[in-house]
């Protein structure tokens, strides 16, 4: 695509973004009871919001009632939350098209309401915002899609955010593959990945010793993910994927010996965890 056309499309996107927020996402009312937490990023996708939300939920003491709000379009994330949090009696997961409306409907039932994304929803007034940064914050048109990977600019967000640096030498939050053992495996390996930033997952797999010979990238929240996996299984001896990706498969396919699920964990620096404790008025367990 010619550069001038990318600039034109980015300008059109910018105008649409501003009009949408002016007419459709006017500031709302704060919650009266629950503390609202928004975990977001300037990135279009692949910032690690879901694993970070899980990390946060697991550290809130069990005597607090916690709700997690996901967009209903992100059905795979909803399935992942339900699988990972099935033993947490104090936590409920909600799939919704309108986080603002749902948060107010359940306000009195919970102590904490955590939004997986919702960073762009300016109706969510009074929220504690955690922003996962993977680069310097975007400041101009060239940073926006389709020129860049960002949805909005710094000046679009008046509310202060607790910024988690996810890049460079001194990181507040790091993501890494945990416990993959590829020793002794000599077959043909394939990766099927539908994350927002799939290239990072593939590179992490290579770093821990997986000889990746075939890579299939699928859209985030892909409804045809299982079909793609079945076609790849005919060509490979092992198909590697994330926990989020495997939530798109049927129970029967998940049990196939060729499916290799890779656990990814995030590591939060102690200093940043302490900032969160002070911000959220909690003592993490």
C-alpha cells in the first residue's frame, strides 16, 4: 500500500475515532461501590492484557468479590478465564458488549470489577487504569493504524494511568514461556497462533528449544481456528499453541497427542507490584 494512502486511511481513522468518542462515549458516572480497574494498552492487540488480569485476580484475597469483564466478541478469552478461574469461588466472568452498562448493573455485588481492555471507553469514569506499554506512547498520526500499531494518542486519555513498562532492560512486566521441554522431540513442528502479536510467541518458542518448521497465523478471536488446526495436523507431528488458542478447540481435539499447549506466564517486578498494592489499597497474597 502506498505511504500516502496509509496516511490518508490513518487520518480517516483518527477523525472517526474522535467523532465516536464525542457522540457515543461521553463521560459516564463513577461506580458507587466497587473499585473499577481497567487493564489496557495503546496497542491494537497482543499487549498481554489477559494474562496480566489473571495475575491480578489471583493476588486479590479470596474474601473480596471480583468480577472480570471481557468483550463478548473475545469468546476465546472468556473461555480461558472460566478455565483458569474455575476454582475461584469469589470470581465471576462476564462477557459483554458494553462494559460501562454491565459494571453499573453489578456494582453492588462486587468489591472489584476488572475490565480486560476498555482502555478506549471514556465512559468508565473513576477507574484505576493500568496501561501496558510496549514502546514509547504514540503522539502523532504516524503512530496510528494503519501506519502504526496503536489505537489512540496520549492526549486522548485525560485520566492518569499506572504505566507498566513491558520493553527494554528495566521492565515492570515481562512475559515468557514457562516449562516447555522439547528435548528429544525430532518430528515436524508447527505453530498455529491467533494472538494479537503472534510473532513474539513464535520467537519465544524458538528460544526455549522448539524447532519451528511451519507457522500459521490466524486472526485474534478466530471462529475458524479449529479448522486451521485440523488441516495443519495432517502435515505435522506436533502443533504448538497457547492456552488462549487451545480454548478455541473442541474437547476431543484438545486431547489429541499432537496438540502441545504452551503455558505463558508474566512476571511483575516487586516495585511495580508494590505500586499496585498502594493504588488499589490491597495487600496482595
